[in-house]
C-alpha cells in the first residue's frame, strides 16, 4: 500500500511568512545583520541547530544553539498561533488520502515543539491521528522530506539515522478516484 510523507512548513501549513518574520525578530534581538532573504537562505530546510550554526558559526556550542532555537521557535509559535492556517487544499487532500486508506507520515526539519503545535490544530475528528509517524529535525531527520512514493518502516528508520534518499517530485493535481489507465483495462 502506498504511503505519503508530508513536509510541514510551507507544504501543509502556510507558515513560511511567519518563519521569516520570527527570524527577522530573532536576528534583531541578537544583532545579526542578515537581511530576510539571507536569513531564509541560511536556515530554510535545516534543523534549528544547523540554522543557528549557519548564522553564528560552526563552533556555536550545542547548549547555546538549543537555547537560541528555543527562543526563535517560541517567537514563531507566538506569532503563528494567532494566524494559523493550512496550505490551501491540504485539508481536502488529506481527507481524500484518508478515504483511500493511504497511510500518512510527517517528516520535517522543524522541532518536536513545532510538530506538536501543528498537530494540535488538525481538524478534529476528521483528521485526528492522520499522521502515523512524525519525525522532527531534532529527532535525527537530516533533510526535509517532501514526498516519498512508498515508505516502509526500514526507510523511516534509515531516515531517523541520517540516511538520505533521492526523490522525484511530482506535481499533484486535483484528487481523483479514477484508477490509473493500466488498472482500467
């Protein structure tokens, strides 16, 4: 059975503008001179620790990097909480996937606090428990995963331990219950 693994930020939740804003606020607090575009380029698709080390230098201690991540992500959740929104069409697509019995997972560079923040806002009861597996960047996911055609437990476990996979991205059109041509013959 096919599985879907969703990225979180910018894929299922419309959070990127708020990430940019919270990064700018964090940077101003800490005297960083990077502009919004530079901040986004340095941090997008990276774990919080990787992002902080990209901004402050590779020698930044783990403890200080974690404290910075906690501070920045608290700003993000505070700002996004008031304007939380799903990416257009996600809820309908997720309901369609559930109707087909597809199993879904969530893989993100975001940390477990941001994952929980997102999951707490899933429409209940329709999408409650949609994601059977959730892996955040602070749990070992080295890259943001967008889509994997099939995801067996060995792939999930390998991702948790640092494996990377080359994936082909496909444009997802309007959900349809029409079977592929080869199944219609």
